C-alpha cells in the first residue's frame, strides 16, 4: 500500500508541475501540508537529503516502515488531491481535444499556455470544451 502511495505521489507531482500555473498555489498548500505532517520524519530521517528530483519522497519511502500515521495521512491526502487534479486535467483534455488540435496545435504545453490559448479562442471553441473548462474552474 505505501509503495503504491509513494509512486502515485511521485508520478502525479511530476505531471502537475508541468501542467498549469493554477496548480501552483494548490501545490504549495500540499507541500506545506506534507511538510507539517511529516516534520518529525524529515528531521529524523531526511535532514541531510538535498531537496529536488524526488529525493525527499525517496527518503520517506526508504523509511516507510517507520513513518507516523500523521505523516502517512498527509501523504495520502496529498495523493488524493493530486489525483483529483489530474482527473480534472484529463477531463478538459478529452473534451477539448479537437479544439486544442484546431486552434492550439502550435502552442507549447505547460505553464497554462494551452488554457490561455483556449481562452484566446473562446468565441470559436466548442460548447463541450467551454463547459469542461468551466466545470474544472469551479472546483
């Protein structure tokens, strides 16, 4: 169970860092939540680990049999929130696929550029795509 949790957090974190700036605030909240929930583990097991490229997560995974229930909950909660965000992005990507190909094919993905392109072309974008963007923005 813990291995699956750590793998999920790692993969989802990478996907979201590349996705959109709308996640930046949420991402910082999740990081703070995990940092608070796993403070003891960071100080005990990972204090000499250089942050970045998943090294802190790898450290926690290496000591997974020793982490507190508070830390485990913080990691689980972060994974659930990341999974929801990926589901929302997937929904928009599926509903807007044709519009993205038609109006945004030359746009480099990442940092919210595709959403900005859709917004720039909002008068031409399909109702389906507009609704998906609206649905996700409301969350």
